């Protein structure tokens, strides 16, 4: 369970990268999608740092 929690930040980060990859290959470029991807990437970094410090 701890290893799953430690990799939660990386999973959030990868979801953000996936959201940013969709508009790169399609014509669906609007600021809402790009902002959501950026927000998830930043949130993923913060969660990853916080959880690794808490469980190590």
C-alpha cells in the first residue's frame, strides 16, 4: 500500500502529460485543456515530493 501511495504523484503527473499529448496530435487546442494538463503536472510534482518525504 505504501508503494502505491508513493507512486501516486507520478501517476497524477502522467495523467497530466497524457492530457497535454492529446491536443498536440489533434486540433483541440484551447486554454482549458492546456491549463488542466499544466495543473495536473504541477500537482503531481507537489504530491510526489510530499509523499516521498512523508513515507521515507
